[in-house]
C-alpha cells in the first residue's frame, strides 16, 4: 500500500509539463476581484520570467503563462470547466483507448511496443484525464516488490516540451541521460528518496513519440537502508550506491532495448541546416 | 517662405522660454524617429537626434519620384552613419536594358556636438552624399530641443539643404573617386534655415511637420516645384521596433515609409532560456570519490563533452587538474570558462586545489586561466571582485609557462582525451548578389552549400564544399572581364552555370611553432575560381592587444566548367604576399583594426585597412584597399580602390539560447581586379577581438552567468 502511495506521488510529478489557458472562477469572486488578482499575478509572472531568462531582458512566454497560472490558482481561482468538459470528466471510463495490452507482458501504443520482464504481472489498466491530457495507464507488479508504471499520454490542448524526467523533493537525483539510439527522444532519470524511513529508488523516462504524445515509464523498487556512514561529499552509503548503480544500469539497458529508434536521416540533416546570406 | 521659418522659430523660442522654468529637474527625453529617408529626421530635414549606440535601422520610404532603401547605425550615442539607395522613378538608367529606374548610392554621417540637457538643445553637424557622384550633397548644423512632448528642430543647411540646385554645387562627379570638393568647401556657401516640430501625442503616435529648405525642382530627378515648402504627416509605432509613416510632401505627393529600428543584441527574436546551473549528481560524486587520477580525468572529460564542449583533454595529478577544450557552447569565452570551472568544482575531490583551464582554437591554446579553487569559488559566488580574483589567479595568452609548471617532473599525471568525431558537416543556404548591373539592379544566385569537414589527425582538416544552385540570375548579368588575365572581373564565368560546383576541396593543417607562433598551410581548391597553396603565420602580443603575421598564396585559375581542371586560357600563377598587422584600438568599445600590406592577387602592391567594431557579438566594419594599379590595362582598374562595409551577426539572434556561430554579409564597391584576395579554408589573422585575453579579462563577470 505504501509503495502504491509513493507511486501515486511519482505520477503527479511526471504528469507536469503541459500548459493550457482557462476562464477562471472563484466562490464569491467577481470580475473586479479577478482583475486585481490578475494584475498582481501578471506583475509577479513578469518579474519572475525576467529572472528566469538568461539575460534578464526578455520574457519567455511559456514560463510567464505557467507562473501566471500558478499565481492565479494560489489566489483561489480555478479554471472554469464548460459543460462539454465536465461531461468528458464524468465519462472518464469511456476515454478513447490510447494503447492496448497484447498479452500479459506486452503493451502497444503510439507505434511502440513495450515488453516488461516475465516476473511482472499486470495489476491495473485504466484511462483518465489530467488537465488537457488523456492518459492510459498500465501498472505491473514484480515478484521483488518492484513496480513498472507505463502511461501513454496525449496532450489535446497543446504540445509537450521536450523536458527531461523531473525529480523534486523528497526525491534526489542519482543520474540521468538520454537514449543510446533514440537520443533526446528518450530521456531517463534515476533517483531515490527516503520517505518515512522507507528508502525507495526509481528510474523514470519520457519517450516522445510526437509533439503531443509521449510514453512515461517509471520503475520503482525499495532501496536497502544505509549501512554505516557515507563518505564525504556523498549521501548514499556504499551498499546503497552499489544497489542503485546496478538498478540504474539494468533499466537503462531495458529502456534502450524498448526504444531503439533514433532521429531519422532527414531530421539529422535539418538539424545541420544553417541559413546564411 | 522665410516668414514660415520665422514663425516656426518664434514658436520654438516661445516654447523654450515659456517652459524651461517649469521643467525643473525632469530629464528631457527624445525619440530618434526615422525621416522619410534612412537618417533620423523629420521628413526630408535632419534633426539633431541620432540612433542610440549600437542600434540599427532598416528603412524604406517613398515620395515620388524618390524611393529610398537604406539603413542607419548609431555609435557611442554621438554618431549616426546612414546609407541608402535612392531610386528615381522619373529617370530610366539604361534605356533598352532591364535595369529600370536610376538608382543612386549615397551615405552620410551625423555627429552630436552637444548633448541635450535641461537648458540647452542638442547640437549636431552632418553631411550626406558629399563624396563620389554626389547627386544629393548637403551639409548642416542642427539644433533639437524637447519641450514637453514637442521636439523642436532648427537648422542651417548648405548644398541642397542650402536651397541650391544640383547644377550650382561644386562637387566631384565620378562614382569611384573619393572626391571631397563639396564636403570640405569653405563655409561661405549659400545657406538656408530649415526646421520643424514633432509632437509625440503618445508613445506610439507622433505628428511631424517640417519646413523644407530644399529647392526640389533643382534636385537630381527634377521633381515638380513644391507648392509650399511644408511636409507633414504621422509616424505610428504599432510595435516597439516598427514605425509606419504617412503624410504629404511638397504640397504635391503622398508619402509612405516603413522603418525597423532595433538594438544589436545577441538575444534576438526569441527570449533566451536560462541554462540550469551545473550540479553534479550522486553517481558522479561517488565515482569521483573512488577514482584514481586516470579515472578522474576520464570522468571529467566525458562530463565536459556531454555538457557540450568539444576537443576536451583532461590531465590530473594529485593536486591540480589541467583542461583543454574548445568553446563550442557560448558566445562568451568567459562564460565557457565559468561553466568549465563549475563542472570541475562540482566533481573533483578536495585534494585537487588548482585548476588550469585552457581555451583551444584550431588546435592551438589561445588562453590559459590558472586559478586556485577557493579563489575561483569566491569569485563565482561574488565574494571577490575581478581585481581581487587576479591577485591569486592568472589569465595568459598561450600557456607555455603553465604547461611547464603542471607537467614538469610529475609522474602522477594521468591524461584522458576524448576521441573526437572524425568528421562533421553543415549545410548553408547562401545568396550571392550582383547589385547595380545594367541587366537589373538586383541579380542573385541562391544555392545550398553543404560542407563536410574531416579531421584525419591532430589539427588537420580536409574541407569539402559543394554548391547546389537553386536559382541563378548571373547568366543575365552584363559584365565583361576588364583585363586579358582578370583576377575577379571574370566572376560571371564562374557563377553563370547552375551545375553543381565544388567550391572547396582543400587540406588545411595548423601547427604550433616555437615561441608561441601559430602556423597554418593549405592546399587544394580554395574557391570556385582558384586552386593552389597558401600559408600563414601569426603571433599575438600584449594579451592579444596586437599581433603580427605573414601570409602568402600561390594560386591558379580553375576551369569554370570542369571541377577538377585548371584553366587552359589563364595559365599564370597569381602570387600574394602580405604582412598582416592587427591591433585593438579601443578595446572597451570593441574597436579594432587590421592592416594587410603587400602584393594582392592581381600583382598590385598596396595596403588594405580594415576598421570594425565588434560589440555584443555583432561586428560592423569597413575596409579600404589602395594599391599601385599602373600595370592594369583597363582604366576602371587603374582608377579603382576596393572598399566596402560588412556586418557579422550571431546565429543566437534566431535561437532561444546562447549559442556560437555567426554569419557575415558584405557589401562592396564595383567589382574590379584591384585589391583582391583569395579565400582560404581557415585564417589566423584575427577577424574579431573575442579571442584575446584582453577581451576575456574585460568580460570576466560572464563567468558567473551560470
């Protein structure tokens, strides 16, 4: 049960990274109070965006929107959902299927086929909405108390930024990288966390199949408790380092096997194209 | 007519004396809006305003019979240079050809003598089209003063601005001469007053009215006589950098204008995303803890490479780390040194207390930063300023001393070199232009130019470059060679074909010579017209503030059609020999220059002077080449002096992050055989001041931009 809660926390993290615009509502709020809050948030978003930019002179509109939305939400406003959307939410069970399980260990979707090792068995398959995205989730449980969570996510309200798999409190980055052949299309991260005296390690990955579709994978397993003191400048002890290193290597290899396709020749040529006069 | 001027000036005085007391300590503001032409002004009249430092303007304006296509540049908040093509729709240049209307090139400059303050107006002098054919020669003294939202201008003009007709102005008339008859004529020329008012109704909208001192019917192109000497209209800025103009000129013609004014900043169309500061992860820290010197060198080299640096080589001993790298990431070399030091500091164990960070370029070390780790941390965290940092650190040109210090008699050194990729490639879309030809004003050739660079061994390069023509108008250009054995005036022969052409296939080797002298030699096909051998040596002195080099090329003409054949018709060898001198004239403003003295491609001996400003990673410059042309047979070559201007802009203006790479666009005088050089696969003679220690020192704070 504990592991399931932690996996839920991970899912909340990994669904981040997409934006959309809304009409706002708040109990007891009116246009005037919204205008005041909105102006304040515009100012805050502007200042933070300038700080966020490399030179402090220009505003990144994506970061500005994100900050503005966070600010407005923090002031108690929430996106107003229209009837069609409410209906969609209530019909979550009838969401369009994004992927399907071919057999007990294989799923296919977005043109990719993923095979999990035999020691895992499927425990959950469901579809749901998260913001403007549709998600189809497959959760496997392994014989060694580990979990593999695979989500097919389609963004109907915009496009995904090609971010690396995020790590934030209470988790700590161990190492990260990109696909051996898939290059930036596959971005993986290994991290660990110590929550309520339980140690957990995980490898998470984004595989971007198109601008608005991605596959999210998170493999989670308990990490052994520390034995002794860690050396200077590091956090994990020798036994933990050895275990997470083995875990990370094992799943890097598996991820590279699942996503062997890299950017095509055309894409590589476009990347090399410069425009000059 | 004079009554109107008096009325305007009376208004000026009234505004001035009526409002100065009310202005108090408010700082006057002004807007350097474009005139109908490329210079800052009202419509046809100049003001004392200029573009701010390192801002440029691209301008189109039209009031028949004149159409203006031009640009302007502001420098040091004191100067404005402007230039334009003026198309005159009342004149056909070459009847029977496709060239169309007459087009005149002209340029000018304005100098601010006194800047505006609370009490005094801004005062400027200027001139335009005062050299060459001088179809529109004028010079002026002008005053501008902001009062409330009114910008008032009053000036005194001579030449056309003095109300003279073109025929009455004593001036040079040949396009290729550097005649200054009018520019430096005595001040007793006929003089007229001009002036005007610009009312800034709001930040976006300005109403502009001027009294024009021009005698239009006496100008080149002979427009109709003005019904009244007043021009008026509006200037509207829908966005920060764009100005739309419309109005009525001379009581006869509607006018239209479009101006784009913008600062030259490396962050261009897209806002730059901030790169996250480098932080090591748990795995790297563990590996570093467990690593011996060799493993540590390998770990650091791989990490520097994965962060985006090329040519990485790392050596580690028990107390210090030595890094050589190519800055392939950032415009600023200081910033790259900051990033490298941050990566080292995050990963290396505590026993390593000294960093040697060597910046490499074309296989040669051009700068070496030696710093104590703790001092470096203190500088990066802004606990120590630049002066304090250099008490304990050194930044030097070349690195022989540091090399001896680090490598001498130290058996515990382990080195790891990243195995470089053995080739890379890029594809450029290029446009070659031929302006002002009888067959048409703007003839061009558009082609794709893929280039493959192969690196067979250290500092060696085989460069292969092809040209695939997409559109070619050079076959229409009417331009015959000027000499029996032309150097450049046979360019149409080489450009008219649209078949694919090998524009470069050459071997280029860089070598480090004794006494920190850089060397290079090249052999092969250098450009579409030439193949042969070239060699160069160069050495910087005084932190890169100046340098001296020698250069020579021995080339033959290529066959215009066969890619792998030399020309059968021109069999002579074209030899060049130069002494190259380089100097940073005003380093803090990025002003540097070069002198190329020697024998040019056509056998003409002389000197080429290049002056430029490299600032904020843009470079704008001009060159002028004067050589002994007696041996040329054609009069046009004998009278020629090669000159031109160029702009280099960074790729980063199209990018959402800091990145390296730049493009150059040049605009030169008529093609002649005089003062020509041959292209080489690479050069040592510096093209900008950014490689120098002096520049890195001055921008050292960029190290903290992480």
